[in-house]
C-alpha cells in the first residue's frame, strides 16, 4: 500500500498513538447487563493494560446517559493514575458548555499533580445534550455557552490573576485559581472539533490545538479542515500546534473476525442513537463501506495499521486515538483489541511511516 504524501505531521517516533472509551455499558457472559460500577472497574483495567503495553494515551468521554458509565472522567483517570506510570490521561471530551471552567481547571490541575504531569483535557460542546437540562442550562445557549467558557478556560491556563466577564457566569476580578501546575503553559488541552470551518478557526484563535472527531466518511474529506488549521496559524504568525484525530475501531486476529465481532454492537449502538436523532436504521452494507474506506478502523492488526498510517500521512496528524469500546462489546474482546493495538499495531504504524519518509 502506498501512503499518500500530502502534508507534514509528526515523525514516526513522535506520533502519539492513543485509545479512547466512553465506558460503553457491556453485558456479562450470561447475557445480563453489567453494572455501571463493573464497567468503570473494567475501564481502569483496560487503561492499566494499555499503559503496560506502551500505548501513549487514554482518553475517557463524559456522558450522562444509561448506555455510557463515565460521567466523571477525572475521577476514573485519577484511579488509573495510581495504577500506571507513563500513559497520558485525558478526556474525550469534557463537556465544557455545561460545566464551570474554573472547576474544570482545578480538577485537571489536581489530576496533573497526582499523575506527575500526565493530565490533559479535550474540551467540547458534546454531541449529546443530556448534560444541559441536568445541570440547568438551556439548549438555546448551546453555542454561546461554549464560546464564553472556552475563552475563560484559555485565560485560566496562564495560571495568573484572571479578570473576565460574560453572560453565563459571574465575573472574575484578579482572581487566582489553585492548584498551580508544574507545566509551562498550564493544563495541557485540546479542543474537540466535528469538522466545521468555524470550529477550526476558533481552535486557532484561542490557541488550543484541534482534535478532529472523524466518525463517519472517508478521512481524506477532512483534509480541507486540516489545511485551514495550518494555513490560519501561518497567516497569524503562530507557532504550529499539533493536530489530533479520533475514530472508532476494533482489532482481532483477522479482518473477518474483527468485523463479525464488531457488527452486532455497532448495529445496536448506531440504531439506538439513530432512533433518537431520526436516522434510518443502519445496514451491514453501510458498515462494510465504513470498514473498507470510511471512519471504522476494523480488521487485523496489519489492516488497521495500514489505515491509521494512511490517515496520519493524509492529514498530517500528530496524534491518532482509536475508540476501542463499541457499545455492548464484551470486556474480553476489548482487552484483546487493546493488546493487539499495543503490541502489533503501534509498532507497525511507526514502521510504515518511517518507510514512507
């Protein structure tokens, strides 16, 4: 397979290769639903294995609904911090719109301390909206909430006195926030972007790097956003920020096994969300198209490595995170996917990128 040469990204050795989960609620071998508590314990075990295998990062997504167990990712990450040594500990995403930026900053500064500098936060508006009524926010304010709170969070990263005012929060006047981190630029942060030009420009203007969530369609269709991201930084005379990519997938011994394992869980998850949003039911043909050339990185270690390497080269990415949890997929299959990712896929991706240079 020839890797396309389009834009520069991280070198093979500098590329961050991570994993992502929402703590998707799974089922036990007897068919009963696992408790949320068991799912959370499984997430800690999965992250611990990833650290042992040399995976670079683990990110936990915040949700407030019954099909995902993680509503307080920072607490789960703190538990993981105590069992790991090197893996980066982040969220994917923290729903900043329905949280308080000061509290978010304090929590991640604390996580950064107890993990010896491994904390990071991916900030987003969230593709699910359950947190808005839960915490007393109006969906009509969806855009302005995020814009205002992101502006405040960016100021907090200076870790000096902050003066700020907006519509949705009481103002701050020369306010200090604690604890202070040991990082030169405060808490490490990214902005989750679904792929609109406005979101790309906001990432550059606020000075927080972009994490592209590619969950449907061919990755190359996001190249205009990657190019806009870099071009805008150059035009503003900014130092180039890294570009991250997040996509779902699953790894097994061979392509057929991986697809057959993933399909029933993909179908259930996709149809539940689709019913909520008015989408037609998915089909196996749609699934196969996404697996062949879309946003599903599913197959043998070689297949997944080839596709990740191609995406990294096409978009010039500095980071790739694979969402390995897929609806009700069993814990054991997730562990095996993580094992193959860490032991086979990551070394193979680096090898492919070195060969292409």
